[in-house]
């Protein structure tokens, strides 16, 4: 068994930002907005960072 009880929760936190970046990058032209690739890239980076941070915080927290 994995050292964390539910590591998928950390994945969900990070995936939320990645999905937001994909939706923003794909749907902005459809609605007539200009796509800022820097924003899409930063949302991807934020998703990776948030997922890693959530994993580390859960792994470092004491188990009751």
C-alpha cells in the first residue's frame, strides 16, 4: 500500500489547474478572446506545483 492514504487527492488538486489551462487555451478562441500562451503555461506550471505541494504536505502530516 502507498505511504499516503489517498494520494489521488494531491493529483486532483494539481489536475484542476491543468484542466483549467487546457480549457482556457482551447475555448478562448471559440469565444473570441485572444489566447495568452503565457497564461496557459503558467496555469500548467501552477498545476504541477500545487499537485507537488499537496503531495508533500499530505506526506509530511502526522497520521492519527
